[in-house]
C-alpha cells in the first residue's frame, strides 16, 4: 500500500552563475506504515527530499503524489492544509517555543488539527510525565527532542518526517529518541521517514535508502523487521 509517490523529482537551485542539482530525477515510493531511513553524505539531497515530502519545498520537475492529491500541482492553501493535517516534523534543533512549557508547545500543535490525540497522553508516551510544565530551557537536549516528538505525534499525522533528529544528541540519547520514533511507528501506525547518521536505527527500519549527489544509489530492505505490506 503506497502512501506517497515521488516520480522523477528534480530540484535545481540557481545562484548567480552556479547551478546546484540537489535532486536528479529521483523516484521513490513510500509505503503506508513503514519506517524508512535515508542515509548519505552531506549535500546529497536528503533534506531537500524530506522537505519536498512535507510540502515545505517545491520541485523543479516531477510529480509528488500523496493519496489522491498531486502536491506538485497544489497551491499554497492546499499545501498548508496538507502540512498542517497530514505531516508531523521533527528537526535537529527541536524548534520549540522558548516561552511556552512542554505542555503548551504540544497543545499549540494539537489545536491546529481536527482530531488530535491527548496532549498529556502523548507527553506520557515519550516519558515526560514529570516534565510537562517545564520550559525548554529547563530541559536537557534529549528531553527537548521528546517534546518536539510529542508535538509532532499529537496531530496523529499519517506521515512523520524527521531531519537529523539525533544530530545534536550523544549516541545513547539519540538511540532512545530513535526508539521513541519507532514506537510511534509501531503503535500509532504513522509512516516515519528519518534522515540520520545514527546507525542504531538500522535494525528498526523497514528500508534504508542511500543517496549520493542527488540520486538514490541503493535501497536495502530489512528482512528482520515486519514487512510494511
Ligand atoms: P553511515 O554512518 O550509516 O555509514 P553515512 O551517512 O556516513 O552513513 O554515509 C552514507 C553513505 O555515504 C555511505 O555509503 C558512505 O560510504 C558514503 N559517504 C560518506 N561520506 C562520504 C563522502 N564524503 N563522500 C562520498 N561518500 C561518502
Ligand atoms: P543533505 O540534506 O543531504 O545534506 P541538502 O538537501 O541539504 O543535502 O542539499 C543538497 C544540495 O542542494 C547541496 O549542494 C546544497 O548546498 C544545495 N542546497 C540546499 N538548499 C539550498 C538552497 N536553499 N539554496 C541553494 N542551494 C541549496
């Protein structure tokens, strides 16, 4: 069951004399309920691809299909609705609002969608039951990332996109964070796509995609995890 299709998507940045082909006619199907990991050296196009999946960036050519929507032909209001209702984002540097508590940060996201999960329940799921009324500055990096995961998960999104979610954390804390994302994938059924260098996610992933210079060079299916079919 395919959730999203990227069909020969290209992205070209033109800066004066310099042209960068961030993606070169790259195609990928994303399956409903899978946990997909994207690896590749810096500059290989991982973030560009993730941003296109999330409706945060547009393609230069190619098609982006989500269910029966063609996002590559969507206008701003359709893209905003898509981002708001269907997609949760987790970033490297958390992007929490500094003068809101953990609970308020999550509540703000919950209020954007029609059928959010319970804020407290989601904060408990990520292990923050005793930190709900703390401000970001009172939390460790790992705890702040848990808040940001709760903020994404409370929308119960069909697609959860994570760009280097462990990039600012030590290896062990990162491993716990990836474990939480895998748990959301398993228990809530969200399709999860993670760009990461943390190799501990390898065994939890259904598929690992390797990119280089704007192209997918390899897709490895993990036979030890449950098939997304
Ligand atoms: P991992 O840490 O899981 O091995 P990386 O994200 O470091 O994955 O690398 C992804 C892929 O890119 C690997 O196949 C690696 O060999 C290759 N790679 C890493 N760094 C470079 C580089 N500077 N130039 C070319 N290929 C690279
Ligand atoms: P990765 O996430 O694998 O590090 P990116 O998708 O961020 O790679 O970048 C792919 C290529 O596109 C890089 O050469 C990068 O410099 C370029 N690029 C990304 N965003 C922009 C931008 N807004 N303007 C110009 N070039 C960009």
